[in-house]
């Protein structure tokens, strides 16, 4: 898969968070990137299937399907496992960080 910079397109970032106010901040910070915002894990998986992003910024705690579960789904798929995932969360325990790595955050295809 060619990267956005290789094709001359703006990098596409998928941002997943159930709090719309956070999305407004992210839009300002990531001005200049092509940003898609969705509010749930299910929407994230649907969006990735429609158009795979270059990067996913993923909230950990969301109703029904949290970020860890979304990441596990993506990393189990040979089609999507190379999409980098960065978790965004207010959680700060070392066990939360370890769990993020265990489900595939920071890892590409095996």
C-alpha cells in the first residue's frame, strides 16, 4: 500500500471518540490533514472498511465497543493490520498502557 505522501494526497486520519467536544480540539490540532471523525467503535470499523486511513487515533473508553476491541479487530485482519493505531485516553495506569500494546497498538502486521 502506498502512503499518502507517496501519492501526493494529504494524510488521512481517522479519529474515534464518543465525545464531540474532543473532536473539535483534534480538528484544530490536525488542521492540514484529511480528518474523518466517528463516535463509536462500530462506526470506526465500518469507516476503515470503506476507506482505510493512514493513521487511527482511537479513544479507549467508548460505549458498546471500546478502543481495545476495535484495535484487536483491525490487527487480526491482514488487510488492516498495517494501519498504525494511537490510543488517546485519560487513563494513566501502567496496566492500561500494557493492555494497549497487547491488543496491537504500536504494532503492524506480524
